């Protein structure tokens, strides 16, 4: 059976007190042990959130691919581990679009994570103009090929991918469950072609983009959707847990 994962990307929200309150509220409400819950606070709150987290995994929204040195403003995997993070997002669309992260840079981040045995969620997804011109499958395939498809079969088996169509992030416009399933099935078939069906079956593929308590059930019912990467709705414990309970 594939993993079931619900991950909350807190982005640049909350403060020290409210981030610790949110993790406590999530921990209090957490129910089904089969569902892996993860939260991704801003860097400065990881330490405090990790202190409060018991069953929920704590991760980072980004990191730099070097171990240490003269990289002002950056944070390494080793530093993240030292404050209790065990996983990170790589290639969120806001990192790609606002901070110019390319597939080449993201490949370096993937390799840095693997070199430190640090887990990651690799984010991919197309902008609206690509979807409008019917090129979304080619676009996402290239993202995977250029940053991820150099992994060994074992490394790929442990990978979590989040498909997040950019036009659905923070816009209230969700991909239909059919649109999500079509892309998730395509991603799994590319992994199967590159590796094999055993590897493809092990990879967890999450959907992200305006996922809320009222649409999560339909999305999670799709054969190839193994959970969600949640933005706005992850900032309220009740909504986040309601989404997790939608499986
Ligand atoms: C995200 O940014 O990863 C995301 C899915 O955001 P939202 O749920 O707010 O669309």
C-alpha cells in the first residue's frame, strides 16, 4: 500500500508564539496513525515547532545546497537537522518563480539532500500559460527529467513528489480531480518507463493547489493521488486535520 501524506506549507506566515500554538493544536487533534502529517514552518520557527511536535514531522520550506561557508542568508541541510527538521520542500513554485530557482539548481538541492540522508518533497507544476496551450505534460516531465531522474531506483522509491499547478496555488481555483489524476498518472507512468513499475508504485505523489476540507475527499479518492501539500488551509488546525481525515 502506498504512503498517505498530508503536508502543511506555512510559507511566510505566523510568529514564534502562533506557530507553536498551531503545532500544539494539530497534535491535539491528530487522529489516524496511518496518515503521515508534516508541517513546514519558516526557518526561524522550526526549532520551537519541533520542540512541540510529537507525531507530526517538521520540515523546512527550502535550503541551500552547500554545507557551510560564505553564503549570506542561506541555511544548510546540516543546520536544519540540528534544529529538528527531517525533511524539506525542494522547488516550490514560489521559489522557482520569485527567486529564480532553475531545474539545474534544484538538482543540486536534491543531491545535497541525498548526500545528507535528508528527505524531501520535490515540487513540480505548470504555469497557466503552459496549461492554456496544452503543454502541461511536457513541461512537468522536463522538470522531473532535469532535477530528479538521475536518482538510483532506491532513491527514487523513497521520493515524495508534489504536483502543484501554479494557476491553482492560493487562487481558490482547484484542479479538477480528473486534471489532478491525469497528471499524477502521467508522472507515475514516466517513473515506470525510466525505472520500473515497482519503483513507480512506491513513489508518493501529492496534489497541491487550493486543497481544502471541502474538495480534499474527491482529490484523495483518485487512484494516483497519495495526499496533499496544503498552503492556506494548513494555517488552521481544524482545516488541516479535516483535510487529513478526508482519506
Ligand atoms: C502551496 O503553496 O503549496 C499551496 C498548495 O498553497 P494553497 O493550498 O494555498 O493553494
